[in-house]
């Protein structure tokens, strides 16, 4: 069974540009999560999508946005890039059934975004 | 608010020895889940083990076990018979039921010495 995939692996942009990161969840998973791992800041929750809807977002400015497509894949867009947006962006997916309480998030390999 | 504390920034352990990675947590929710992830230098977060707050027994997955002490709010990861491939960052994380986001600790960098 294929795991979570992300593209591109690396992305280099300049300040002010826009970046688009993509994620394909594990087959059968409906929930997709985005996390930012920046140096010195640890792993921070960005966004959660389930069944095509944004369900929750972390403490990030509106220039961080995304969407989930009918096939449950997801896109993260970062507008007006700033130097501090340089980080590893991790996508995770899960079955989306938190009622059971065992809804494990499985992560992809990440996209390393560098803003120059 | 949820909080995860990992007090060991780095650890060096001899190959084949057991190692315990510490994790304490804080939450006001009686229902929660605790997770451990491994992050090799490649960057991918690999799920290792899960413990639910109502689970009566400590979770085990192969060489990984979770020493869950609810009253002390601790969820330490125990790796038995460590291997060179265990060298990585290890993150403890928690999720309150009904709140899908994971809150992570700062991680412990484990280095296995041959």
C-alpha cells in the first residue's frame, strides 16, 4: 500500500513569490493535515482538511491557505513568501474517524521550502 | 491547552542496549491519545506507537513499548535492543479526542553508538 506522497521534494522561491505544495493521502484516508517544521520552532499544526472542507487551522496568517480535492488530495498555498517561511512542510493523512480515538496520522516525506 | 515536554535534547546509547525516551504531557481533557514518531535525517515522520488515555495496558509494537503512567502524565518510549538504524529524532505527540491536530514535543535526538 502506497504511503502519503508529497511534491515537490524541494522548492526554492524568492521573497514575495507564491509556493504551491501538493499531497496525496493514503488510499482510503479522507483527512489531510499540514504541519510546518521550521528550525527552532518545532512542528506546528497548519491546516486540517476533511471531506473537502477546512476543519481547523493553526495560528498562521491568511496567506497560508489550501484546499482538498474530491479525490482527497490536497494543496497548500503560501502567498507573499517571507524568509521565515523556509521550512519543511509535512503532510499527513488519516482515516478521519476520531470517534474511535485511534485515528493515527501518517506522514509523507515532506517538501523543503527555501525562500531566498 | 495541550503541552508536550521532552527534556532530553540528545542521547547517546550503545548498540544493543535498551533506551528510554522521556515524555510528559499536560491536558485538561480526560480523553486523549499519545503518539511517538521517529524522524530520520531524510525528514519523514514515521509512526511508531500509540497509547489511548483509557487503555488499560501499555502499548507495544515490536521493539517499541510505551511506559504509560497516567497519574504522572508521562508516556515514555522504550526501545529494546537498540540498533544503528534507530539513530534519529524522536517526537512525542498528543491529540485530544475531537481535536484533530497533533501537538508535538521538541524531540530527542538519539544516536546509537556501535
